[in-house]
C-alpha cells in the first residue's frame, strides 16, 4: 500500500510539473500584437523579412485609432565597382523600397515614395562566402530601411492629423 501511494504521488507531481511547463508557452508573450497598419507585400524571402521587421517596429504605433494599409516592395541591384588601388574589384548592392501609405477608412493617399541605400563591400573568393555576405548585407539593409520607413510613416500620420 505504501508503494502504491508513493507511485501515485510521483505520477501526480510529474503531471503537474509537465502541465506547468506547457502553460508557460501560452501566456501570450510570444504572440505578436496586431497593429492598425496592414502590410501588403510579395511572398519572397526579403519582402517577408521586411514585413516582419515592420511589424516589430509598428508595435509602437498601436495607439492609432484609424486603420492604414502599406503597400511595400524591396528590390536589389548588384554591381561591380572600382577598387581603391585597382587590385581587387569591389561589389555594391543597392536596395530600394517602394511604398504607398493609405488611410483605409477615408481612402486617402497619405504618402508614397521610395527609399534606397547602397552598400559597398569587399570581394570574397569563395562562392559560399559571397552568398553569405550578400545575404547578410541584404538583411541588415532591411533593418536600416525599415527604420527609415517608420519615420516617414510617423511624419505622414502627424501631417494628416493636423
């Protein structure tokens, strides 16, 4: 009988431990809260990264009462550039974001335009390193350009409210 009680008690404690661990996942900390700005973009890798970065940045705009839509797309162009002493050719990537910001409720076009950024980087010998370098540059460029988009959207909202 004593063995049965110990075994039962162990099972109950084990089940409580497992349930406690699983309930921590559903507290809501991992859920991205919705923003009043709906982002429309293409479904390729870099546009989805841009959308995710903007959703993170737009969390500070959740106080807005009106709804907005942002049509946005990012494009990249790679070029060879001259090096300083002509020894190794340098590469450059230019990222351009084109966007339209619209108030959904009154269908008013608040702002549109494009933002671009150019980054020059050194030449790498191996193909793998070239691909990794270009991917990292594009991802960093998305973070930088999305912050600039946020600033322009804040200005457009302030201008429309006044």
